[in-house]
């Protein structure tokens, strides 16, 4: 299996286009298509905070519909889905930028984007098990013993990471470093926690390099196990990045 898995895009469509072009994909027909038939993978958090969330939704949905991409939802995807379903969610932590874009649309276009996103979200698994179980795409990661499980506890881990219930001073949740303890054979490709450089440890790769916070947008090439990145055009926000010891 030849796949390029892209970290949290968060509405950074320009960087997404630059990264896929750098990876050898052609946009001649409006979608990134690889001449050698490589596929794209997405670790979730397509939207929120960045300037072009709806463009990202449209392209990822259309790739997925043509079976040219694998998608696993992130916590921001889950929240947008609940907002579309009419649930009472707080329009904060980035969702407000996506909602502002949606509110610019006429009713027909709004319904079209809503339908695309709901189809993508509802018809994709919580995490992807690929290459005969040797490759997992899970938004915030997954424990080896949980692969194949879809309980509410596993869902919380996959969407939010190994949270302790405590909060950092800025209000963000305290998360344990699960990847440090991982001993499994499958490669687990995830994002969710922005780091200045992609972090490869014990067959895990965190590829959220904080594109929306002025870092980079990164991809993990499989089976090559290479990281390819492009710099972000967004303002740099150093306090959003986590340093692992």
C-alpha cells in the first residue's frame, strides 16, 4: 500500500495544496491525484481556526467519494458534525471560523457542504485499519490492545488522546504521552497534539506540526516512513506547541 497521510489541516487549504503538490500530486482536474496511484490519508481536524475550512471539506469528501483517500475524524470533526446535527455545542475553540464561513453561503450551498461533511463523517470509521493491520490512522492515537475495539472509552482516546481529566493553565486538557509506552508492531499515524517537528517513536508518528499555528503541514509517506512538510503562512503561536521530553 502506497499512501501519504496528512496531519491536522485545520482549514489551511493553501498549505494542503502546496504539500500535496510537493508530494507529486497533480491538481489539474481540481483534486490532488497522484500519477503513480498513491492515495491520501487524513488524521482528522480538517476544519476550524484556519481560513478555508469549506474548501478542505469539499476536496477531502470528493477524494474519499472517488476512493482516492482514507479519512479518520478528529475531535473538531466530531464537534462540527454535532453542530450540523443541531446539537447544543459551543461555537468556540475554532468552530466559530468554520461557522462564519458557512454563514456566508446561500441555503443551497450550505446544504451541499453539510451533506458532504455528514456523509464523510458518518461513513468513515472512528479510525482506519489499513495494510492488513500494519497501518492505523487514528486522530489522537490508539493503544495497541484497543485496535479493533470501538467502545465509548476507545472513542474518547482516539478523539482526545490519553486525557487525565486535569487542565493546563490555558484550559487545555492534560494528556499522557501514550506513544512513549507503545510497543506494538502496527504503525500508528496520528495528530491532535501540535509539535514543532513530526515525532516518530516506537512505530508511532505524530504528524500534527501545527500548520494553523504557524508551524508546518506535514505528511507521513508509507511504506517509505518519510516525513514531508511545507511551512505555514499563518502567524506563529509558540505556546500552542508541545515539547516532549
